[in-house]
């Protein structure tokens, strides 16, 4: 789970973007804008909602990984993951299964590590997928 969270820090998406750039993929504008829009949106929503993270209030959370920011809702890792994959899949449908697995693993890791509640991850994934789909539609 720690590895999935680490990949969700951006390493997987930057690496994938480099490969897609090298292969001259047409999805790069959609991918890039999806990542930027999701980051801007989750940052703004977190400052409005101000939900404390599970590890701060639940005694059973065992992980003490450092969160990238102060608040829990929505999951930025999950929103970014689903935004990026939803932007890529229409251009590269053969990558759907591994990309969905990666995004779901990132989301699950955030709950398992006590960084987010399940509702944070579900909301982040849904909104991220909508952003990615929208950007794929715009750039297709």
C-alpha cells in the first residue's frame, strides 16, 4: 500500500506521460490538463470542507505516513489518478485494465494507510474520472 501511495504521488503519471510523449500519443494535452484541473479542484475543495484525516482522530489507524496536505476530503491522490487514466483510456483502450488497477490501488492505499475515509476516495475518484473524460472529449 505504501508503494501504491508513492506511485500516486505523481511518479507513475510522470513516467507514463514520458512514455506516451516518446510514442507521440495524442492524449498528452488531455492528460496534462486533467492533472492540472484535478489538482486545482481538490486543493480548493479541501480548504472549503476542512475535514480532518482519519489517522488524526481514529485510534486504530496504524500508519503514520506523512500526508501531502492537511485535510482529508477529497482524496487528491485518487482524484488525480482517475483524472489521468480517464484522459488516457479513450486514446489507448488497451491500457484500460492496468490503468484502472493502478488507480484503484492508489485509492485503496489511501484508506488502508489512514490518510482518507472511503467517502474521500469515492468522491475523488468520481470527480477525477469526470474531469479526465471531459478533457478526453475536448481533445479528441
